[in-house]
C-alpha cells in the first residue's frame, strides 16, 4: 500500500516574529481583508486541494503515517477547523493506527480546552515554540509570550495527556549571552520534553532581522539588536550538544534531539526521501509518480494567488506545468514544480542522509561522491566511519552547508 505523510501549512499568526521568513500573515491583516468566516473558507480550500491531488496523483486510499500542522501558528485556529480537516482526511485516506499527528503551538495560544479537543481528534504530539526562556531575548525577537507562558503551555499539554512534547529553541538570538543560553538549557532540562529542536539563528531574507542587519539606519542605534557572531553561535551549539548527550537525548539529526523512541517520524520521512503531500500556500510536496519519475513541487507563497489556483480547480496534466530549474522564472508567479533528474536524486540522497546521525552507507557514498573527497573530509575531521556508514562529526554538522556544496560542485 502506498504510504506518505501530510504537511498542512497554517499561514496565520498573531504577529510576525522578527527572525521569521516563513510565509505567514498576521491576523490583524487577515481580518482587515476577509470576513469572519475565513476559517471555514480556508478549510474548504485545503479540502479542495486534497481532492485535486488525489485525482492528479492517484492517492486514493493511501496510508497516512504522519500528519503535521505547521505555520505560522496553527494554534490560532479554532477546534472546528482541525475537526473538519481531520474528518475529511480520515474519509479519503487510511490513517495508520500508530500515525504520528503533530501540531505546532505557540505558548500564548496553548489553552487547555483547545488541547483537550486536539487530543480527542487523535493528535498525539505537540511542538511548542519556546525559542528562549529569557523574557528580554523573547521581546527582542518579537515573540509575544514569556517564560511563564511556556511553563503554562507545557503544564496544559501534560494535563491533556500529551506524552510526546517537543520544544523549539533558537541558538544565537540577539541578547542571548552564554549565561542566558545556559539558563535556557536548564529550563529545558527542567521540563524534560521528549524531543528538542534547536536551530542556529540565520539572518534570512524576508525577515525583519535581515532588514535591520543590512540597513544600519533602519532603527536608531540604541534600539537596534546586537547580533551574535557565527563563532559564538557555533560555541553555543557545541555546548548544547554536549549537555544533552549526557541527559539521554540522542542527537539524531543536525538540529534535533530526542529521547529513545521519540524521534520525529514526520521529519525522518523527509530525510529518508519518503513521499509527503504539502497543503496550503508555500507548502512543498515530494511525490513518486507511476512512471518512476519523482516530483517536488511548492505552492505559491501568496494567499491570494493560492486561492485563485485552488479555486480554478485546474486539473491539467502536471507535465504541462513543470517549470525548469534555472529558467529565471520567479516562483512567486505561481506554483513551482520540477521532475527530479538522476543527479538531483543522488544529491538529495547524500545531503539528506548526512543530516542524520546514522549517515549513509560508506560504500554507497564513495560510489556517489568519490573516495578522494570523502577521505579528505575524514582527514579534516568533518566525517567519520561508524559501522560501515559515514556520518558527519559535530564539526561537520556545523559546516554541513559547505560540505554539501563541495560534494555537489
């Protein structure tokens, strides 16, 4: 039976965080544009998109092994939205008995009644966006919760009997001194979640931080955040890895740590190149076609254009809509899709496998990338041999982007 995961993008949030470059829309802007029935309208769009994809990619009665609601802030949506979508997914697919069903939640919108409702719908995993436990750092990053809100969210999750809780942490936020970062780690260990995602801050185009970082006159000097250098962020990352390794957390992927048996199955599916269907504006999919071809596609990161695309109910053959790589076309002009070449598949197998602590079979990697470059990485202390596999060292994880670029050059 065909198996895949589902990702649902909820592009709405109470306010946009200063570091965020994901596609999202503040609720204040949404309310000024749409009427009060938008929740029902957006639910209808997602249902329509599922119907289109079922027909186009022959997904009838496929088995769903994971469902992940991301954003934005999914927890701003009312319970009726989740129940309506889960009901439709259940009617059109076979949700595995042991499926991992996750939603991201922000501490300030993680109320107990909503969590009880999610648990009753079959949700069994929460990803709580803590990011830091220091109120000053949180304020600088544009977060609207505080440390107490995080603890309240975790307590509510436990009261609702969620036994699989993940906390997000950002390494290197402005104002995050070493002592503050160590305090963040102590708070996480106090909570002892089953899973931790820790991301090193990257100043991404499209975020407010990017604008401030590249325009020194954007804010008065006394209001401009003091950004932390890459070397210090790397030091923080190493400290975190060393502390968590002594607390029974497995560092199973560059940015992810888990207690035994609590690795994110949804993300593991990504790294194993398993199929997944992305729904909503900016959501990406990876699907294997009946003729042996593989397609990666991304919905337009624009709500208005997404609405038009779905409303057209245009079910023409995908081959007529493929946009060639490096064609110079702006992806914002519409949905983007490409059939993967043999070289694309090889590159993906290498860099996705090497993101994980398990790595990739040594013989296979040498066949794909060549022994000379692999031996050079081992000599430089960036890769290591372990049980017939090659994986990145901690130093290699810090330089993973450079390593991938050198292999794929």
